[in-house]
């Protein structure tokens, strides 16, 4: 389990979303431009096997379903050789059976995009607002106040942050660290900020 603390490598509010081109479970390649018609973008570094990530799937599905102007994009960067449950094929199975119903579920096999965002754990959510065609970070932090997989949330914080962004308002709340399993970096591929 990892709990995040703010550090220099992390995106700051107002920073532009790092660009990506990643393959989705539908076989399409996606870039930020594919979500340009949305007012907000929630990028969540996540995976198939981590109990913390699995515990947030329903809430991410809810956010995707209930907000037409929000794109929810899951990105799985985990080493699928060492963690076969995080394979692209298993990602596709989760989408096909409805367990994952985000706007897109993408594979970051090189792990370059996770490193560009400064992602550390699964899940690690980044909420961006669309400012004149550029996605800028509005909030980086947990989805709700349930810190352990078996906990029931009492405060669905990300819902409030999404509503603020969609209303054109700033997110006033402080970033609250996400908690989850560490990203499973391929040996030798760990970013400079990684601490084992």
C-alpha cells in the first residue's frame, strides 16, 4: 500500500495534461484530442488486480455514466509480465463484462505516461478542466474518503470536485492523497521519483 505526499515531480494545479497516445480496450488509439469535446477529464492510473483500484471501479463507472460533460479515462501502466492479471486481455474482459464502464480504458505498456503524470499508486486520479481546448489540472487526489478496500465511503469527494469543474469553478479543497497499491514498474523502468 502506498499513500501519496506532494513532491516536486507531481503536476501542480493549472498544469497542462501531459500528452499521450495509448491503445484502448476497443483497439483504438486515443490521444487527449479525442476527449476535447468534454468540459472535464478524469484520468485515473489504475489496474485490474489491486484491491484498492477494484474498490473504486463502481464509483468511476458512476461518474462516467452520470456526467455527460466528463470523460473518465482509466490508464493501466502495470507490468503485465510480472502481474498477469493486469494484462491487456484481462482489461478487455473487464470492459466486455461491464465491470469497467469508463469512457476509455487504456494500456500504458511503456509506463512513460504514468511517469509523465507522476503517478505513484493505483488508483491515482487526476481531474482536469477544459480551458479553451487545453486540459489543465484542477485536482489531484482521492476519489472518496474510503481509505481501505472494504471501507464504505461517507464522502464522495470527487463528485463534488467534478461538479465544481463542470460549473466553471475552482476546486477549493486541498488535494487529499490517494491510497493504493504501488504502480508495478518493470525492472529498470522506475522513474526518478520512485521509492521502493
